[in-house]
């Protein structure tokens, strides 16, 4: 009879077939990694979307600020927005969360 107890996965209580920390089996590690990557991709997409919205707001505000206190029709506003340049991509800019 062995005096050494069978080590178990701390997530699913199955047999521990890996080493290191945390004490998870290979299946639990694989599941965690897959979920982590998926979440990271979602967060990166959301960060990029927010940066695009902020860039677009900045560009459009600049387009309208040049007109001062002018009155516009909805059609004119639509045309100004369509003709406004899009935000530029600056890979060196710090990310805003």
C-alpha cells in the first residue's frame, strides 16, 4: 500500500497529469487557455473599437469647429460627415482603456 496520496486537479478533482502551478490537469489547462485567448481577443477588439470611436469623434469635432456658429440642415451635416477624413492609425500611441 502506497503512503503517497494521489494528487488531484484543483479544478475538476481528476488525476493530476501535469506539474507546476496551478495544480490543474492537462484538460483544465487547455480549457483555461482557450477561454483566456478568447477573452483577450474580445478585449482587444473592444479596445480597438473604443479607440476608433474616439478618433472619429476628434475628427468630426474638428470638422464642425471650423464653421463656428453656422446653421446646418441635416443633409449638409450628412455630407460633411461623409467627406470628413477618417481617423488615422498611430501604432505608437498609448492605448486608452
